[in-house]
C-alpha cells in the first residue's frame, strides 16, 4: 500500500514541471468574413497552463481594429490520472476599414500564435435588410463631386428594427473639410427588404477647404438592443449591438484658373437687390435723406464668405452706411446665407443724381458656369431745398435818366403798339401811387393794433425752443438734438421741414458745418470731431439767416466724408 502511494506522489511530481513549461498556444476567429461595422471575436487558447498567465500584448491590432473588450477563462481537469489545463483569452474586435485584414502573430505565455486573415466587406443596406439584420447604417453625399468652398449635403441613416439605446452617431472627422449638423435630425419609419425599420437620420453641411481627393471616414454606432426572444427582456435585459456607415470619397475641384481676384462664390442660387429707391413721381429734395437697403442672399453659402456691400461713389450725394446685418437660415439640407447693408443717402445739390450699376459675379454649381447678379443703374431727379433760391437773380440794367427811360419806352412801345397819350399814363401812375400809400397806411394801422402782444409771445416761444436745443446739444441723443433744432428753426421759419432746408437757409458757414456734423452722427452713427459743446456754441447766439441775395452755391452741404466702393 505504501509503495502504491509513493508511486502516485512521484507521478504528480513529474507532472508539475510539465504543467509549468509545456504551453501550446493557438489563435482562432469565430468567423472569417464580416461586414464593416460588425464585430468579431479573437480567441487565444493556452494549453498546458491553468495558473496565472499574463495578458497578451495587443498593440499590433490597433492599426486595423478597435479593441472593444476582453475576457479570460481557465480550466483544470484530471481524467484517469492525466491532468489537463487551459486558459482562453477572448478579444472583441471591430474592423476599422474594409478589405483583407491580417491579424499578426501574437506572443502569449512565451509562445507565438500563427497569423490569421479576416475578410471585411463594405456594409450593404440591401443585404443587411435581406438578411433581416436588426441594426444597420447607410451614408451618402450629394453631389458626389464639387468645388472648394461649395456646400455638400452629407447624410447618415441608422436603421433599427427593435428598441435600442445608445448615443447618436458622432459626426465624421473629415480632414480638409468643415462639417456642421443641419438641424436636429429626423425620426421616421421605412421598409427595407420587406421589413419595417425605425430610422434616425442626420444631415451635415460638408464644405471642402482644399482641392483633391476628399475621404469621408466610416461613421459608427454602438448601443444596446432589447432582445424580443429573451423572456427577461421585460426587466430590461439587452444585447450589445453595433453598426457602421460606409466610408465615402468626393472629388473636389479648385476654382477656375481665370476667375481673377473676385471673391469665389460657388452657390446653388444668388440674388442681389437694392430697396428704398423713390418712385419717378416722388422726387427727393436737397438734404432730404433716402433710406436704402442692399441685400445679397446665397443658397449653399454661409454669410461669412459673402462680400461686404457698398454703394459706388456718387457725384452729388453723401452716403452714410449703417451697421451691417448677417445671418444663416437652413431648410434641413442647404445653408442659406445672407448679408444686408442699410444706407442713408443725402443729396447735396439739385439736378439728376445717378446711382451706377452694382454687379457681383458668382459660380452656379447647378449649371457649372459663371453668372452675374446685378443692380441696374438708376437716375433720380433731386429738387431744390424748400426756401432756397432756385437761380441767382439776373444783374440789374444800369439806371438811365428818367427822361431817357421814358423816351426809350415810348420808342419801344411805338414799334409794337399804338402810342398812349402821356396824360393817361400820368393819371395811372398817380392812381397807383395813391393806392400804394393807402395800402401802406392800412397795414401800419393794423400792425399797430394787433402786433403789440404778439412779438413777446413769438420771442418767448423761439427762446424756449432755443433753450431746449442747447440742453439737448450737450447730451448724446442725436435724435433729440435734431428734433429740438428743427423745432427752434420752425419757430422762426415755419416753412423749414428738415436739416437740409435749414442748412440751405443759413448764411453762417460754421452753423452749416455744425449741421453737417450732426447729420453724420445721426445717420451714420459715427464719431465726428467736435462734440455737443461745439454744436451748442455754434448756435448760442441764434440763427444767422441767409440774405435774400445769396446764391445756391453758398447753401450746399459739404460732404462729410468720402465713401469708396470695396
């Protein structure tokens, strides 16, 4: 009996070295062909080891695979006195791209595995539906080729038959292009391969930044799905699922070589408009501002690539640009960018004011040719300011002696009409003189009785308006300054309607310059040399009205600053 126990012990001692050193390593895949987006399991089996075995180094797999997770399982058994042990490492892999992928030899427990190959096919939604897969994806880009700066529409769709959970697919990271989502995505139902699916759709604006071959990588989804065949699914049991949309390629062209220095605008549609021009029967007056609005709008372009808007240089008017307005709209597929610029156009002299044509060339990506958006030229008739003299008075003829004048008049009259007896002329002249004296006497009498209380009221009203203006001039509210200045002017000259007419009626150059500076601050919202104190000083002593004999050349408003087309 003792000898039998001793033999068994010696046998176990002989097996211990064998268990410690005889390790046989094998590698295998659970399947040899998958579609992109599916997972595959790599099994590494170590025979002859049941104890602690270090996890293998999997760094060589990162080039072609994503390592989703790993597990290990060990076993030890003795059958008929023979001991066997094994340890299996299971590694879940997801291919990064389609093609024939190679799994290199791996070192495990001091031994190397044999290399393996895996065939990865591009995902086929029709095949996935035909195979009644629960989850699959598809992607497409429209159009399949384009230009630098042109917006392409890239869409990703996730199809799932049962309830799933997980984060929505992340947008692709495209080298050489800007990618931004269009809207918040759509949810709807669709039928594929005779089976109904729920669909999660997300569109992106894809804008290439350089010419050449543009690679759009695959888009992946990882989540969990309720197993309808699992009796415990009511309690939340789920299965991991994954899918992948295929990678796509786009050919991107550079702008035409002869495009020139103009802004490159590849759009599906582009419009350029100018609103606010008066009708033919509504002629503006000198100093009366015209409020114009220029707008450019393009489908397939963002507002930040649209050029700044401006009016061409104008002869006979000053242009005050307002702050520009910009923005983007979208219809779920295309970006619609717009830029808007408002102007206050103030005519400086009477006559014909011509606004030249404004053009903007762009590239129509639908017809693949250059087009030009244009605002046609427009001529506007500008009337003189109210209260301004239309033309300088004609020079008076030299005064001749009375007798010579009568003789000349008689001579001229004799050539055109019968001679009138001189006594009738004398009587008529005397009657006119008497009537004039009577009219003067009646006017003086009426003024003496009715004008006594009126002047103090008028002076008090004008003085009050002046004080209100001087107080507003020291502030920063240009609208209040304009209102109070016009109210004061109308208290003395009721016919004045706007600042242009007021400047035309003044004879002091400093006061006209002060009005021009006020117009620039009010309409252009721009700082001007001289503040409200200077404005108040210009009118502290009251208005300096222009004399009746002054010419229009003295009444024109000088340009506040030149405006150039960019």
